[in-house]
């Protein structure tokens, strides 16, 4: 259980299956920890400690990016991160390469698939996440006909 304590003492609100496996925690042990209430399964391959769980937008983005590590935060979620909207409600919006779409359905995540190479999309780092620039975000929202 030393490895479990190592995960628990980290500052991350959640972690991926691959992080647990690096510490020697098997899928079977994770299943046991979920059933015993020591962990919560957030989505496929993503786990959290019940006492660290929160409904903070940054935590939700972090959890979504665990499943889509090359995703770029965009659309309404980017608008929220730029403090241009007071409404954090709705799914987390991620821009992903067309061929890199995850095979699993992600709860509360809207994927915007693009054939444009991700390196060509205007981005910057904001609050620790790769986010489309304000200009790129507004262009994307206008092209999609979505409100902001």
C-alpha cells in the first residue's frame, strides 16, 4: 500500500491508469480500491480520491486531458478560461486531430475534430493547459455558429 500512499499524497486530484501502473499498482488492485471506496473511477482509465474530488473546471479539464493528452482546450471552455464568460456549465471542449480521436466516449467532454495539424492551430499556455488563443477561439466559435 506504500504505492497507494504515494499517489494519495501527490497534489493531483486524479490520476491515470498508466500512472498507477508505473508505481506497481495493478488494474485488479484499482478495482478493489474502487469497490472499497478508497478511489472513485472518474472515467475509463482515470481515477480520483473521494476526498480530493471537486467540481472545479480546472480539475475537469485535467481529467479530460488524461484521456486525450494531445487535446487543445478550445471553444466555450477556452472562453471560460479567459474569463470572458461567467458560465462554466456544459462539457469541456477539446480540439483534437481527426485521426487521434479516442475510441471511448468521454462523459462531459465535447471533442472538436480537425484535419488541420494541431501544431498549426494558434495556442498558448494558460493555467497550465494548452489553449487556443483568444483570436483562434473566437474564429472557431463563429465558424461553428456557437454562442459565446
